[in-house]
RNA sequence: GGCCCGUUCGUCUAUCGGCUAGGACCUCAGGUUUUCAUCCUGGAAAGAGGGGUUCGAUUCCCCUACGGGCUACCA
C-alpha cells in the first residue's frame, strides 16, 4: 500500500503553494490506490498562529481533498500532531546518541552569534560541522565527566546530528534523478532544540518512517535539506522513502516565490478560503467566486500538464492522468488571468441550477425576494458573462434598483433626435401590448418610422439600465415587467427634460 | 559568498534527435449580435549565449549567463 502525506505547519493560512502540494499528494496517492495522511507539523511554538490548523483543514475540505488519516480523522499511526509526539522523538534521538550518530551541544546563542560574526569578518559563513565541531562546546570536544555534569545541572543544550565524513551523499528525487551533495559543507543540524522539541528535519524523518510513508511529495524549498534527511535515515538504518520535490509557484510580478502577502499587494486571492475577517478584499478563492474544481484545474496545470488546458476536467480525470513524468522541473509564475478564465469556462459549462447553488450572494438573495419566479431566467441571462460567481453583483445590480443617475458622457454617445418622443412611444407600446409581444410591436414601430434601430435600442437600454452594456434588452424588459419599465422610462424623460 | 535545482512565445505548457517548434491565457484584427460579453475566424509572439557529440540538436554533454531555493535552537 502506497502512503503519502501532506504535512503543513500551523504558522498561518494555507496558501496555494501548499494547496498544490496537497493536491499532487492526493492525485499521486489516488492514482496508485494509496492513502494520504494529514500531519500537522507544529514544532515551532513561536510561530504558531491560532486558527491556522482550522484554516488548513477547511481549505482542503473546500477543494475536496480528503484524507484517510489525520488529527481529526484519526488512524493507527497517530497522533498526527507533532506536538503530541514529543516523547517518541526523545526515545529515538537517544538511540542515535547511544550509537554515536548524534551528540549534545552546549553552545549558547551568544556563542553562536560570535562565531558567525567572526566568520563574517573573514568574508565567509559560519556553519557547525566537521571542520569546527571539536573546537566548539559539545559532547565530542568536552570530557565525558564534564558533559554528564552539564546535563545533570540542566544546562540548556541541543542535540545535533553527527554528519559522517563520507564526502559524497547520493540522494534521489523522482523528478530530477540522482543528486550528489558534499558532506563536508553540510551542517551538523540540530535535531532536538533546547526546549526538548525536535526540529522539522528530525520530526519529519521519524514520522515519515513511523507512519510508513512511501513517497514524500513536498515543495522544492526542501531539496537542499534532502542530504540531511538521507543522513538521518541512514543513522537509523532505515530505508528512505521516495522523494518528489515540486517546483515552486513564483510571484507573477516581483521576484521569488509567491508569498502570502502578494495577494494583498497585487489584488488577487492566494488562499483557498478567506483568512482574517476584516478584509478590504477577499483573499480566498472561494469567496472571490471560484468553484473548487476551477482551482483544481488551474493548480494542475501550474507546473504540470496532465491534461490539455483547453477545457475543464473533473477530479477523476486528473487522478487518471497524473504522471510524475508530466510534472515540470522549473518554477511557474502564478497567473490570475488564467485562473479566472478557467472559472469562466466552468460557469459556462454548468447549468443554471448549479450556478445558483454556488452563489449565496446578497445580490442573489435580493433578487430572489424581488423576482421570486424569475430567478432562473435572470441567472440564465448572465451565466455566459460571469467570470466569478461574485460577478452577479455588478452585472445584475440594475435589477435591484433603478438607475439613480444617467452619466452625461454616456448620454452624449447615444444622443437621439426626438428622444422624449421616442421614449414616450415606447411607453405607449408597452402599455398597449402584453409584455411578451413588446419586441414585435417595437420592431414594427421602428420599421414604420424608419428609425435607426441601433441608436434607439441604446437609448432604451440607457433609460432602463443606466448603462450601455448588459444582457439582451428584451429579456431585461421581460424581467423588469411593465410597471417598472414605465417608471424607468418616465424617470429618463424627466432627465431628458432637465437637460434642455 | 557557499551548496543545490532549474531555463521553449509576456504567462502556463507540448515536443521522449528529423521542426514549416504545437496548444492555452493575454493581446491585436475581422465576423456574429440591438449594446457589452459569449461564440467563430485569423494575426503577432519562443527553445538564454558559446562550445562540443551527430548526417542532423530545442532535445544529449560541457562552460558561461540568468532565474529560483537553501544557507536559524523556522518550517
């Protein structure tokens, strides 16, 4: 049984980079009929952010990425929060110390800062490793009795990995093949911090082993720690799992990888669901008006090409098409325009009923009370012009309230000779015939008088909507109904009279 | 600075040595439409540079350049 895991840290909201890592884990697992587990890596007390675990879980749930094991679901390899596994790590690290693969280090923060400064002055960079460990304060350089004294007196200390002196460490990545690292430039990484809590590197390896993970899918930012992880597996004499490092999602405008702040900076969502209640704009794809499957489609083609990008595919399509060989190696820039296009394509392909089930906007609620029997007709009108589910607000506001003002610059564009007279005729026609035959009667009228249809229509639209864009005018008239149309036409006549 | 990874149109990508380098987003032009959007047709737009290997290189190798990541008692 293949086992995968998604292992975020609750240090803030989960952004689309994490979402994509989760997605690829999920696709990979499902493709192989394997399992995916969710593990919360909360080993950093200082960076812990209240509410982020909830945000992570809810974001993934919204995207329909479901886990087989996890903190809420349970499972036989739990607990699934690293903070609840501290005793376990202690047990395992002691084994390493006993076997001489790890050691105690007593250097204080000040000691290390000093060392760093010294190296900096020489124009190089300090790292704790085989070239200098014997001149630092640790159980390798100090006598045995001194070390046991320090420990007995509870002098703060960390536990470091003893990097072997083999020069070459051969690692493997599913995407990039073999990668060689030189152990002489590797740091003796801290395994257990002075507060007794493990670092990412240690907890990660122990858990992946204990939880029987067969393939680790994670972001490329971890590639440089791969040799450390291989060395920890080696120290335990464990077989490492497969590794797949995903290319990073890059900032579309600036430099570097996409960050959580870029959403605010450039005005697009970067989270699955909103984070933070008092927002000037939505930063979640959900609230911005995306369907979960739209985001799945977008994420699947960012740094991969399992399917073509011309149509919307289902979750199952992607599972079937998933192929490690189809993942690209280079990072890819986030492109909000493309994401939006995918969602508009999706909206065009669903029926009105589904569209309505997605939206619960204020606009929809108001329209439902205003036009209880016409809600389907209304959304049918705008379906093809919606990019986001939230677009109904700007497209349909004219159905909720009549135009409050008629922008003079738009009026200038359509200026009709005898405007008052023509609008009055429209009122007469609409009064005389059933609303359903208004179109025929109007066409007849236009033809009889030899009026230019284009301008006349624009004029009517302007009177009704206060703008020149929107759905079919006769459909609008049908929905507004006689009384409201006449009211708006009269308002417009008042406006026209006010001009002269 | 050191180590590691990468590099095809502006962006996301296809190409498993034969290329007139394909598609999508964006963009531009035209058509359909009462308007706008949708939709349809068409256009512009790319294998970082230099060396090899080969009959032939975008594809394989090396160097350089550029981009990215890591370099914390963060993950």
